């Protein structure tokens, strides 16, 4: 049984949905040693999230951003948590809706994702200084 864990800091990104699959795989060197296993990616923040979706057409990511902004608007009159900016409470809600981790099977040293699947960093704040991820790999 192999177990590897890496912590990385992603560069700051603007608000939106960003493909980060290649950055994760470039750090997760131990993945090539795993024939059958799992990879978990966890984000150590409450105002950004992770999800898996379309990795080819960038309009999907733009549509995600527009939809989430309509679904969870800024400046809702019932928000009490508003002292960190109008984007902060919606960021917490969006993060909870999407989640703080993704889990992907590993087969023959590679992530076993669908043809059009990629890992998104979902940046919900207007200004960010970078995000920390934990990448855990385990398997035989």
C-alpha cells in the first residue's frame, strides 16, 4: 500500500471557475506508483471550493460563474455576516454548495476521469491571495 500527501499553494486567481487538474497532477508525483487507488484533493478555505466538470469548453466555466452569482447574490438584505465585504457571505454559501474536496479513482498511475472532466478551483471572492490544497493519494 502506498500513501502520499502533498500541500500546494495555488497562485491567486480572479473570481470564477478555473481548471487546475494539470497543476494538481504535476505536484502529485507519487500517482505513477499507484496501480489502483484514490486521490483526494481538499481546499483549506471557506470561501472557495472544488468541483469536477467540463474541461474543454471555457464557456461552461463562465456559465457556472453567472449561474452561481444569480443563485447566491451579493448584498442580500438578510445577510448578517457582511463586515468582510459584499462577496464574503455569498462565497461561504457557494463553497458549502459545491464542497471542499473531490475524490477521483486512480488506475494504472493516472486519474481515472471521464474524457471531458477536469478539476475546478471555484474562486468565490473578488480578491484572493492564493489557495492552499492538500492532495492525498493512496492505493496499491
